[in-house]
C-alpha cells in the first residue's frame, strides 16, 4: 500500500509554490488517482485543523489522513534542516494545541526551532519524527545522533530520502527510511514517488507497532493474508511443512543446502492443492528455452491453413479403377451374327443402348437439401422463437419449415425412384441381352461404347489429384507470439510457422521423412501427367502402394512445423527478423514469459544467473513486487540481495549447514528474526544472516554504504 507522510496542501512560506494550494475536490481525486492509502498533511510551520478535518472526511472511505507539520530546525550545529512531525489522528485536538503553542505568532518564513524544543513539545503525544536525510535541507550526522538521544523510542524516527534510488540503498538494512511526495504541484501529484508498505496497515498504532517490529502485530497482519501450508523436501528422505503467503516469499542460504529441491517440492505441493504454477529455473534456461521452441504443441491442421484435408480425395484415388471401353470387335461380332437368328432380330431390346441420365446427381443434390432442412428445423427447435416473433409469425415460420421439409422429402423420394429405375432398366437390358446371346449363339448390339464411363472416371481422378496438389501449394502461415523485450533490441517474438512441403523445407519440420513426402508429391504430379496414358492403372497402383506403406491418407503430413525467435524489423513496415538470443537474453526472456503468464503461484529459482544487477533491480524486482500486490504466491530462491531484501518478503526461508547438520529457519524482515522450525529457542537475526549470506558480511555492506554516501555527497 502506498504511503505519503510528507504532503503539502497549502502555500505557507514565501518560497512555496502556489500550486501547493489544493481544493478538497482535487485533493480527493488525486489521492484516489495515485492510489495512496495513508497520507500525512505536513505544511510548513503550520497546522490548519479545519482544512485537515475537511480533507480527512472527503477521503475517509479509501484513505487514512494523519495530521502533521514540517518544522525548520536550527541547532548547535548552525545547520538549517527540516523535521517532519506526524501524529496519531486519535490525538488530533492535542496535536493542534501543541502546534499552536509551539508556533504562537511566529513568522512562518523565518521561524526556527531546536530539536529539544520540538521533542519536548510532542514527547507526550504519539508521534513520528522524520528528518530530511540526504535531502535538502538535510540533517547533519551530529544532529541526527542528538535526535536519537532525545527520542527514547528510536523506532519512531524515520529518515526521508530524496529519491527511490537512495531509498533502496539505505533501506536494505538497519535504516528506517521513507519517502514522501513533498508535492509542489497537485496537477501532477500521481506521478510523485511514494513509499510502499508491504503489510496492510489499518491504523497509526499498527504502523508504530510495525516500525517497532512487534512480533504479535506482524503475525496478525501476516495471518490476514490467508497463508497456505505446503510439504517440502530438501532431500528425498526429509519432509516437513512450511508456510507460504500470497505475497513475496524468499529462500536463501548457503550453496548445496537444498534450496532448489525445496522449491521444486513446493511446486508439486501447490499443484496438489489445485493451484496453477509458473516455474523458472535459472540453471536450466538453455534446456527450457529449447522446449519453448518445440513444435509438439502445434497441430498439422490443413483447415488452419485454409485448405481441405483432402481425405476424400486420397480415398478416391485408393479405390479408383479404370473402365474398359467396349472393344470394336464386339461391334464386328454383332454385325456378323445379327442375321443368324431371326427370332432374336424381332427382339428389339437386343438393339437397345443404356439409358444415360443425371438422375444420380439430382438425387444426391435433393438428398443434401433435405438434410439441410432437417438441420435447420432442429436449430429452430433449440430457439425460443416466441421471444422474437409474434405467435402468428412463429406459426407462419413453423408452417413454412414443415412445408419445405415435406416437399424436399417428396422430391428426394421421387429422384431416388428415377435413379433406381434407370439402374434397374440398364440392368434388365444387360441381363436380357446376355440370355439372348447364350441361347442364339449371337452377339447383341453393345449397350454402350463405354467411352463416356472411361473418360469420366479419368477426369474425376484428375480432378481429385488437382485438388490435392492445390492444397499442397497453400501459402505459408506464420503466428507470432510475444515473448518479451530486450534492451536496445525491442520486442522479441516466438514465430510458429506452418508451411506445405516446398524446396526450402527441412527434415526437422515433418514427422515423416522428407524424401518420402517428396516421392508422394512427385507421384501426384505423375498421375496428373499420365491421366491419358495406357499405363495409368500401373501409375495409380504404385502411388497407392507408397501411400499405404507410409499411412498417408490426407495432406496433413505435408505440413511442416517450425518455431524460431524473431525480433522487430529494422525499418517501418518490415517483417520481423530472425534473432538468436545470447544465453543471458534467453534467461531474461524466459523469466519475462513466466512472470507475465497467469497463474496462482510463481516459483523462481536463481533468476540472477546470467542477468545484470541493474536489470534485476529495475525490471525483475518490480515485477515480483507487482505480483505480490496481486496476492499471488511468489517464491524466489536467490543469492541476490535486491530480490531477497528489497522485496521485503512476508516469508523468508533460510537454509544453513553447520557442523554436519542442515537447519531450516523461517522469519521476515519485519521482526528481524529467523526461527529454527525444529527448535523455537534457536533464533537468528534476519538482518545479520541476510547481510552475511547476500552481501558478503557486515564489513562489505557498510563499506559499500560508505562509498554510496561519498558519491551522494559529491553529487
């Protein structure tokens, strides 16, 4: 939750910007826009009780407003600096009286106070002390030490830094640091930097307890997040339960203490609880990156490419047979024998030819129409048409559908009868001719030349072959899925490519051997070329044998599948270009993909491997924190201090190896405790262990801190 403990609502001093003046309406809207949950009104050298009440009441439903004041301090050091006092809103009247007593009729531009004056004034009240620290005008180190001696409850003292970078540096350990908006212009309030609390604070008292690191209070706040208990195994023979919060959880410790094994067992436990998980392993980024380029999830679906699968066409070729035209010799025999039997000559049916009609195609069409009408009627029955039509309109529609169904049924029956009559007639003619020929030692007039059937079968074969070849010439289809972004390289995508067999095809794209597919393709072209050849039957047979041997029944095996990484085109309108990421970039992209995918839990193992510290701090850490704010279970096993410390984890799991034994501790930075799960009396300092394991020890950390401070002063 966002907190602003340094907020101005009035121009008080002559040097203040007029844009600090804000109406109650704008104040309320801007607080909501910025999503600030706690704000302290701290105007220079004054407290306006009436305004405070008005502003407090305006945002009461979604934001706490605490009373405060920013005072000018000038002490023995003769260095001028600012001190913010924030009070418990339960003591509003008393705070107003004390501020009035302190300020009296002082000139707000020139008035200064000593620290002793200020502390004595507010010591009886429940307040926080926030001096500027590394922020102009900032408190000198000597004055800070004096302030510490004057305020017995040191947990009430916070340092205010100037920016988020310094906030991060000084908040890692020991320092209670905060940042406020110090708003100059309310038009841009929501763009200010704000402090964020990791635990949901509901009152000033709770905030103080949190600052005090009150264990009971912290435990209460943590419990409200509805933690889950999961079984873990750092070793196959060792099992115990740990608590995870729907927030940030961190695992750290010495190498070889089973952190990765714990994380992996957490994944299994969470999935057994029905929670979806995203799992990133920094040590296996190469293997995992190869897996995302696997085509196993892609389907060889011709319809996806906009073509039929041609299963019927392949089946037609498989069952195709040639038709032999009537030999000329049969006509010669008929001519030479027709006078051998006068009785047969009187049977004119022996001279008849086959009836040729399109009765079969007419029947097929009408049968299709009848089936369509049946489907339409079924669909209409599934709709409550009375919601859309009047009773009269609904009756008319139903009557028309019924009429159409009856007539299509009648026409289908009629066309079927006509077709069957033609078939029966031609069959009868052939049977009578056959009987007459046997009994008279003559040859009847051939019923047909057979050329039509011969030609139509070959033309239909050609049509089916060409349909398949057309499908095999379909244009490629690419599908780009966003993977992540790389600095200086822009957006990176995974390109899934679907393309029919072509000269550029690679063996890896197909389940069948590419040579076999090329043979089948060549066979189709050969069928097309040999359609009028006397050897067509042999060509068809060879083609069918090849398809049967390799179980090719449609065009799906001819679809090549591949995946590759592409980046943005260099010129406007240019297609994405192939790109080969480095090992470090592979890790960045995989982690981005994991953290951007929807899930209940995110388990991250050593994200820092192969990644720069700045990238981790600027990109990965904020993303982890955002997921935690969404109440996702985020668990990170890491050696990186920016992740382990600056995310302020609700749960820290510390693994330690000492004198031949392994230990597991749990705790958090809010209580500064790590407790042995098997021995509650064995307690370590969260700060000390974190500093030792993640920072290389106290000496190294404070040396860096000193260097940072020197650099800050130089700046």
